[in-house]
């Protein structure tokens, strides 16, 4: 009997979803073109969401820095150091 090596990616696919692994490797099922198109669209959407969140984090830090500066200036003027 000829031995077949199991690749790490194949093992990871099995751990992620054993049913999908069974369909792909034992039944020889292939993903439909429509499913590939939907997956590509979903991946593009997730990439854009990640970029949007990254921009939001930058705005959050800029807003926090502006707030800290405003508080510092208010306290500075309130204590009369600006004479």
C-alpha cells in the first residue's frame, strides 16, 4: 500500500471544517465559480473594513491628543501661568 503524506494545509483544512475536507479530498468536489466570486467580494469588503478601522484608530489618537492639549491649556490659563 502506497503511503500518502498529509500536508499541513490539508490538516488545517480538516481541523477548520471536516465536512469541507471530506467533500474536497475524498469526494473530489470543487468550489463553484459563483462561490469563488462571492468569496472574492467578501474578502475585498473585509479588507476595506480593516482599512476603515485603521483610519478610525488614527483619528481617535489625534482626537485624544487634541483633548489633552485643550485640557492642558485650560488648566494653564486657570492657574494664571499665562500672565
